[in-house]
């Protein structure tokens, strides 16, 4: 008797992910998971793979999957149950958080565009952000002393 098991999430997502696409990988994951929920392939209450497992299965960086899961949570498609994992859910989206994220994405695109116009690479910009983060941490009050 042939194996009738349903393909896993990664197996269903892989054919639709394209690293050469203009759409970022995390957004491609979000779109496909959303489609799976809408079509009923993923059912409410179904447990999703861990970030690490899905990243390994899709051969992407864990941050890509984490970013996708975070966006799915903001959209109300995924819920995290501490100590249990991430599950499919259908709840109201967090509209203020979604708008803030959209503003941050626009800001980042603008910075990338301006940085490139000045001759900087994405790595140059990331290095500068890391430096700025370190400077901000050094300037913040420690141990309650302003």
C-alpha cells in the first residue's frame, strides 16, 4: 500500500520559493502560509514547525523564518503558545503593529536607496547600524545612574 502521508509544510512551500524573486523570501513564506490557511490545507490549531526546523527544511536562514512567523502573528494567522510552539490561528490582525512594520520597511528601503546612491553596500549600512547600536548602548544609563 503506498504511503498516503500528507507532505509537510516545507515540502509544500519549497516549489513556490524563489531566491531570485523581487519579493523577499520571508514575504514569500508569509504569502504561501496564508494561502494554505485560506484554502484549509493548514487548519486552525495545527502546530507549525519550529523556526529552526523549517529553516533547515527550506534551506534558508532561521532569521528568514522568524521574520515570516512574526509577520504571520501580526496578521493574526499564527499564535505562539509559550513552551508549546507556534500554531495556526485566525484572529484579528494587530493593525497598529502592521502599520509600524510597514513604515519601518519603507524607511529601510529609503535608507538602502540613499546609501547605494552614495556608493555604500548593504553590508556597509549594516556595519554602521551595528556601530550605532553599540554607541546607543554605551550612552544608555546603567544601574539606574543617568
